[in-house]
C-alpha cells in the first residue's frame, strides 16, 4: 500500500468514527386493524419518510397540520420525502406496506392516520427497529414490538 492509499484509508476511518451513530430505522412496519370486521370503516395511514434535515425539523406536528398541508408539501418537497399511503379496511389482520428503497437514508419517519383526533401528534418511528401500527375504536397506537 502506498502512503497516499494509507492516508486515504485513515481519513475514511476517522470520518466514519466521527460521523456518530447511524439512526436505526424500522426494518418492518405492520399495520393491524382491530376494529369490528362488520363495521364500515377504512383508515388511511401515511408513513412519511423525510430525507432533508431542514424539512424534517419544520414538519407538521399534528394530523390536522399534515393533512391540511399535504398537497403543498408533497408538491414542493420533490425528492426530499417519500409517502407510503395505505388504506386499511376494518378488521384486517396485517398490512405490510411497501417501504421505499432509500428508507435507511431518512432523517425522520413519521406516521399519520385519519382515524383519531385531529390534534393527535405524529408518531415518530425513526429510531424504531420495527413498527406496529394498531387501529382500534379508541384511535391509533404505534409501538416497537422489538423493545
């Protein structure tokens, strides 16, 4: 190995060590509806993957804010975010929505659902290993079943 190659390798190692820990993101996301299968309810769930730190910092905090700004945000954000939009019928056992290929690059991953109170805050699942989104008559619960 040449001196230049060794210097380059040392530089890469120092950069990797100083970059800090990489955020864990969910490997899987499951959505379960615990509603009565005879009810006539379909719940819309948005999983929003944000790749830009500035956009992530100023993102809508509640369900009402997200759904009222969704059109303009998605129009203006370009490739700075991905939305996984899923419709879940009542009583459906499990939905595993297709996740973006670049999910591991997300700065924040938020979950919004059109089922509970409009002031419900976003569920931040950025640091989850896996996410379970449960829908029932009382609202939405989001947990990390691996912890």
